[in-house]
C-alpha cells in the first residue's frame, strides 16, 4: 500500500485531523511561550528576533541547552535535532567550547586586529578543504556576499549563475529563485529568475541567471548565451534548503569544467554542509575543489563565525588589494577561539565515527518503519544531517521537490515536538542535525515518534 500517491479522501482528512490535534496539544504544552509572544509583540517586530522563528502555531521560547537537550520556557525538555538551523554540531555547552570562550572572554573579546588563533584556524581549514587562503566573516550571508563580490571583481564581469531552490543568505544577488512558485519560474529547460524577497530591486534579477540542479545542459546553454559575461556560479554542492538533494555522479565536476571553460569561477556554499557532511564537508565527499568555499553555521560551535576560503589565484586577488574583504568583527578573537576548539577538540575522527553510527541508526530505524507501515516515503542522509521525504522516488532538483505535500512534514514535526524531539520547523525544507553530544537514546526517541506518525497515518 502506498500512502501519499493514492491520497485518498480518507488520508487527506486524517492528515488534516492529525495536524489539528497535534497543534492543539502543542499549544497546550506551551502556555508561557504564548504569554511571552504576546509580551514580545510590544517590543520585537513580529514578536521574534528573526522572521524565520515565527513557527506555526507559535514560536517556542527557549531557556536552556545542555548536551543534546534543550529546554523551553515551559520546562518541556527536547532532544535537540534542530541544532539551531544546523549550527549546533557541537551540541550545547560542549566543555571544549565553554572552556575556549571562557578563556577568551577573560582575555578580551574584540580588538579589530588579527590574533594568532586566526592563523591556526585558517591552517586547519586549508588542510581540511584543500584551499590555501582564508578570510573570516560573521554569518553565512556575509560569506556568500563576499564570494560573489570577489568572483565579480576577479573576472571583471557582472553576471552570476545560481541554482533554482538554493538559499545562500539574504543579500540581494542571491535572493532570486529561492522558493519560486511554478509556473512563474518558467520551463525547466529555461528557468526564469523570480525575486524571492521584497525590498530587492527588480533589476537585480537580471544579474542572476538561474539553472536547475543536476542539469549540465541548461548550464552549458546559459554560459554560451552569455559568453564572456558570467563571473561565476554559486551552488550548494549538496542542496540542503529543499530537504536534501544529492549531486548525480559527475555533476559537480561537470559544473566546474564548464565554468572554467568559459572563464568563470565556482563557489561552493558549504554553510550547511561544511563540517556536518564530514570532516571536509561536501568537498571531501565529492572530491571536487571549487575556486571558493563559504562556511558558517557549525564551524563556530554555536558562536557566530564564518569563513571564505579559496585558491591562491582568487584569494591572492584579495591579498593584492583587488577586492577589499572587510568587517569590524571579522576574525573576532572569541569566534576564532570557539572555531579552533570546534576544529581541533570537538570534531575529531572519533566524533565523526560516532556521528556516522548514530546517523545509520536513525536511517535504518526510520526506513524500517516506512517499510513496515507501507508509507510512501524515504530517508535521505548525508553525514550528521538527514530528513524524511514523503514520497518513494528520489528528488533530483527543486522542481521535483516543490510539489511535495508539506502537511506530512508539518504533522511529523508536531508529533516529534509533542513527543520530546525538536526538529527544525519549515516542513519539508529543513533537516535534522545530530550533534557530537547525541546518543542512541536520543535517536531512539526520534524513531519512537516516527512510528507514532506512521501508525496515525495508516490507522
Ligand atoms: C546554504 C546556506 N547559505 C547561506 C546561508 C545564510 O547563512 P546565515 O543565516 O548565517 O546568514 C544559509 C542559512 O540558512 C544557508 O542555508
């Protein structure tokens, strides 16, 4: 029996009822979060500190994180597999991060001058990612913005190429076709750029050319149609803002070869995959080294820290003053101390072995339940990250993803949350993140709740 494809009226009804029931349990468990939201709305625009904290039915206000667990203001404890949108690879209050930050706070938190730790961090990143020269920023958005500026400055060209459905932060050039609604995004063999945020000039869309993921033919055509005008392409080498979509064999090597053949550069946005996909991120997994790589989220062990790494030639252009990569807090000593601890003490070979074992446990457990209950679903996992896709067929690009019924993911999220597991909200878009401090008992709770979902969908 397949569940989603047939999507009988009965299942449709059951799904809606399940969401309604679970939302009401959810609200009942969080009276103080509700009260705080009402108070917050007087002072915080929209009652939150980032628009993506406005979850349905309400934002969950947190009070504490320890190890693999997080506690909300109502005293509910959750296994934290949200991981702060993928930043929490160390887990909470990891002793190595606490010690590094404590020591640095007492020695001064900001000088706007380099400190020796920055050299150690850059050397370790160079070793892991195979790119020799590095700079630091404070967020993924700043990192991808600098990478795009640098590609333009280095090549003296304006146009960039971006993949439909990839998210690279909230600066203008990449706020195109992040989550475009069909049919506004045009045909698959000639995707149309659609602005993804208000406040961005329409003219920006014409500087950002859109291609599909896993599609070398469209990329070739776009490069040929704009010969000599494309500065470079930015891509999540493994897409992680549309569930998880992996590259087909040879795709990323093909992208690099095509770009270089047209005098354009390649930037990997590894803000999500860097360090979570493995010790050397997606670069280590696929064996393709780009001209530039952007890292953020997990690298700082929970402290804001981000980096841009690149080849001698391209980052050498920064060294020569060809592009000024600047920022008051760049290479901030506290961020550097936390990043160094993350790289050298938290993310050891032993940690990656444990992450792989826990990940396998999650994948096998959920897959077993999918088979037992005959759900139309499958699991995708890369390193410490994973998600359930509620259809049998693998997804190869954004167009294969956009039509998935989000109610399955919302119901799953609610059941996990009410059952003590905090997954990222935003339904089908996000993934779980297993941290260095999770254990089998934590994953067993994820599996138990998933079985409750399967039972509820097939009862
Ligand atoms: C792939 C990717 N790039 C860039 C960003 C932007 O990072 P930040 O939120 O730190 O600005 C994100 C954020 O989710 C991301 O997923």
